[in-house]
């Protein structure tokens, strides 16, 4: 008798687990499942009201004037991205910060949060 490690016995039923579904997985199914998983992982853009925007502006201004390390959270295409560094400059379109790897620009319209790291 051949030994099959994929076969499990549950009561009187012999079950092959995931093995029985592999023949039914067409490349189109795999593609759609991956797309569905990507859509499920997306985060809705946080809605910022006037108070949130004012707090964000004050935090960035305080971080710029005191040259403290800041964590900036941005939202782009359904994903949150985190940046950490010292804010060097703020213009009308970008926030420029520096970390050990160099200077980076973050568009202001993508920023959803900023917090000074102490």
C-alpha cells in the first residue's frame, strides 16, 4: 500500500485537503484572486477636517523650527506609507526631510499625519 501524506481520515471520509482543488485553479482564477486580495488590503484615505489640518500644520511647523525627528504618514493608492526624518524645508507643494539615507521630498497633498518622535 502506497503512503500518501496528503490524505487525512476524518471519520469514515478520506479527504485530500487542498490537493483536490489544485486542478481547478486556472491562471485566470489565480489572477483574479490576487487582484481581489490587493483590493481587500487597500486603506481608505483618512478624511481630514479643518481641526485635523490645523493640527497637522502646527506639528510640521513645530518640527521644522525645532529640528526634531518627525514621523510623517502619507496615503497613496490605498496604502499608508511612513517616513521618518528631520524636516529641512516646507514649500507650497513639498515637505523636504532628511534621514540617514539622504534628503527626500513628500508632496503635501499626500500627507495625512505628522508626529514628532521624542
